[in-house]
């Protein structure tokens, strides 16, 4: 067990020595920064964080190197400003971060801030000169778009050449957008005017971009430095400055009116983590997890580049009043840029809850289908004694309703379920088993506890298939893993789930200031710290590996390096002792037969084959990081990607309608029963949802697997 008291004792002692007097700040632009406060934060990270964190990592040279790599990425990940000689200068501090934190002398931040600002001023001038001189859009050139394949420019001339290509790409993109807008508006402009407007828009966008960079403060750089130190422990440990410490994660949901997406800041980019069920993004269907948002525009206004923008500032641009339009320029994982228009709205709460329906199986039997978007629980409502909705009760009610319809099997859909309430993950699992452990939890001191189902009732005991994908994470992985370990269900989906098997807590740094310290500080912010890890009943962790599917289906995202195992400094997979469980007493699953039959069907299923083919093409596009800056080539690339996204749903719908026909009026009538007392638009939403369920090739194959499970 860790000796936490000794950690805090060292911290108290050092604090008195280092911070006994007010620090007025440093020269070189740092005079307005409270260096005493920053030294306090640094010392707390260096002394306290290793003791709090699950991993047992030490604040040493190895951790310093990991923190430096993250710091350099956030400083200039796209290699648009720093020269190779600048990087070599900063690299001298790569293994000194641990020492700097403990001594309170964080030279790296000052060096990084000064070097970056010098280069920004130089690049701003050269970008204006390039645009003023004119860009030859017909000259044959290419641009490397993958920052990981780029090298830092050796000199200013190399930086100028790189910026010339970037500005050219921006101009052609603006021209193509104007052409598309023309087609929609059914108007015609002279080509020379379109190019002139494109140049003006690029010039304005870059002026705003550099203006924003100049607003970056020294404290912003310290905050990012502290966050890099925190994330060197694992991807989910963060330093949260005062401005956003109240947000455990930034969710654009609930009473906030916006697009309904969970975002994160990663290496200077704003990336989509997940889409919130019932949101404007979910209903639109175009914005997806792993997309990178490059620009934000209000209705018909000019786009604002949000690369290298702080997450809180990007969110302010994206959020807005209900009913207003926002246009996002998004880079898809395959490298293609698209413009997505969304009408901001509040989350439709009903869409975040459990939904169910009865499907017709291929053998004529009825199959139950339940989708759980997240494991929700109204803790506040329960605390206040009001009727509080939760995922477990809703799932139980859905199962009971489906059983009355005489179903012969059930599909539990956990795709894109990012987790939620641990209580409901355990209790929902309990609906499908008799009694027993569901998940093991271990803390940083090595203490383990077992959470399990204590209700002997098995609400549903028939054939069960669980659908998952790369975006099934945390609590949903606990459910899928337990049902797999009990031999209770067949897991179908991508190769593996996300692999987040850790638990975080929020620590207010203001509560840990040494009691003997004589000085008071402004708000220090907070730490989000990983303190626990999940383990399956078989002993293996859900961390890193996730849950591997029993039957793997083609996925449009199968080429993506998406999941915990691809994140910087993610905690490794490990295992503890297994706990005894009573295997499911029903019919034993013949997995080999199910896999063989499914593989044979996949090869002839039009919908799944279209997905496999488009995934192959998307992977090829993602590898082609060097793009041609020829107008015709860029136009062709954009058109092909747009057609690919439309092709998948259209092909499977055509295939299904040819076999089953359109949804008849009787089916629509049944759909509306699920929304008794609701308005017409609610009824229409239900009908639309049922159409999507029937058109989904994964649900279709899950149903056929259930039929196989029922056969002798």
C-alpha cells in the first residue's frame, strides 16, 4: 500500500521553503503571471499526482520525456511555426521537467512561449506577402497533410514554401465551396469573381487566425504545460484550469443549446469523441466520432479556423441558440474534408432513453430489439425523493413488453454507448443472469472489490446477441464482457470495443494547499485523476484491449486506429485473479458453427459487402496523406467521398425494400403505439427510427445469428 502521508509530508515541507514570499514574476513578458501560484501548481503535480494516480508511475526522466512529447505536440503539432533548430533548443529540457516542477523553475514554458511567438510574427508577415503576391492555382504541387509524416522546416524559406501550399489548398477549398453554394442557390457568378472572393475569404480567415494566436497568454501556456504533465500519466488524467474545472468533460447537452457532441482537444485539433443521442448531430447523421472539426461558421458567415484554439473557445463558437444554423468544416478520418450544416437544438431527452421494438426474424420468428444509448440514472432526482428514471428499470420494462410479444431471441444494442452509471451497468447485466459477480474494481492501493448482481431473478433467459463497436466504452464494456464471460450472449460487431477500463475522480487543488503555508492564491484549478481500474470476472481488464467480438462484422471504421490502445500513455492491459461464476444453464452456444454461418452470409450480404468495400476505399484514402493541389483532383476527391457516404445506406435500403417492401400502414400504426399520447412529430420520429432499424445491416445479421442459435 502506498504511503500517502509521506507524500503529503514532503509536499508540506517543500512548500514552506519555496513559497514563503510573494513572487512578483519574471522578465520577458512574464511580469503579469503569478509565478508563485504556478510554482505551487507545479509542485503539487510533482509531489501529489504520483501518489494519487492508479499507475504507480514515478516523476522521473521517463515521465518527463512523455510530458515533453505531449507539450511539443500542443505547442506546434502541425509544424506550421517552429523550425528544427527551435525544437532542438526545447529538447534540452525533455528530461528535466520532473526537476523543474520540484524546483519551481519551469524554464521550458518560458522558452516555448518566446520561440513560438517569434515564429508566429514571422509567419504572419510571410502569409500576408504570399497572398498579396498571388497564388498560381494551376501550378502542379502536392501537400503532405499528415503532421506525423511532416518534418519541421530547416529555415524560414522552407516554412514559406509550406505556407504557400497551405494557403493554396485553402483557396481551392473556398472556391469549391462557393461552387457548391452556387448550385444550391441556382445562381451563376463569373469564375474570376469566385476566385477573388475565395482569396478575400482566405485572407480574412488568416487575419482572424493570427489575431487569436496573439491573444494567447503566458498563463495559457502554463496551463497546457501542466496538462501535458498530467496526461503523461494516462490519457484521462488532466489538469483543468479555473475556467473549466467545473466541467468533468465538456458536454454540449442538457439545457445547453448546441449540436450535441462530446469534444476533446488533441494535439491542437478539436476532435469529436461521441455524439449524444437525441441531439442535432445524432439526427443529422453526418457528424461522427473521430471527426476533426477544422472550422466553424455561423449560418452564411465566414468560417473561423479553430485549429490550435482552446477547447472552451471552440465550444463557445459551436454552441448557440436553438434554431440557429452552424456550419462545420470537418476532416473525416479518411482525410476528406466536408462541410456539415446543423441546426442547433436542445437534446431530445426521449432519444437518450432505452428504446425497443419487435423484429421479424428470417425464419418467421419474432425477435426483440433493445437499444441502450447510455447507462443513465437520475441520482439527483432520487436524492430529492422524486420519480427518478434509470436505465435498469427502463430495460426491465422493455424486456417485459417484448416477452409478451412471444419473442424467440433478443438483440441488445450497445453500439456507440460511451458508458455512464456503473450501478446500472451491473444491474442491467443482472437482468440476463441469475446471481453472481459482474465486475471487479481495483484502486491505486491494490484493494479490490467485486460488484455483482444480488437479484436471483433472470428477467430474460433466452438467446441473446449483444451488438458493439469501437465506440462502445466503459460501462457498456462491463456489460458485454460479463455476458460473454458467463457464456450468456454472443458479442457481435467490430474487432474490439474502445477499451476504457479506468475510473476518474475530480480533485480540487485548492483543498490541498499546505496548512502551514502563509500565502493565499487565486483559484489553482483541479485535477481529473485516474484512481481505479475495471477487471472482468475472468480476471482480464477491459482496459486497453476492450472486449473482442465473438463474430466480427465489416465496419466502415475498421481501418481506424481508434481506441484506448492507440492513445498516448494509455495504461496497459493486465489481469487479476478470476472470480468463480456459474455458467449459463441454458443451451450451450456452438460458437464455431455460428461464426462459420455468419462468415458465409457476410460474403453474400449486399449491405455488409458495400460497407467492406467502402471501408477498403476509405483506408486507401487515409493512407494517401499527400494530396494533389490541382483543382480537378481536389474536386474529384471530395465528390468520391460524398458519394461513398451516401452509397452505404442507399444500397442496403434498396436491398431490404426489394425483399420486404416498404413499411406498410399496419406497421406504422404499431410504431405509433409506442408513442401513445405524443404529438405527430414524435410519432414520425418513431416511424423514422423503425425504418433505420430495419435498414441496419448489423441488426439484420444479429437477427440471423439468433435464428442460428435457436436451431438444433
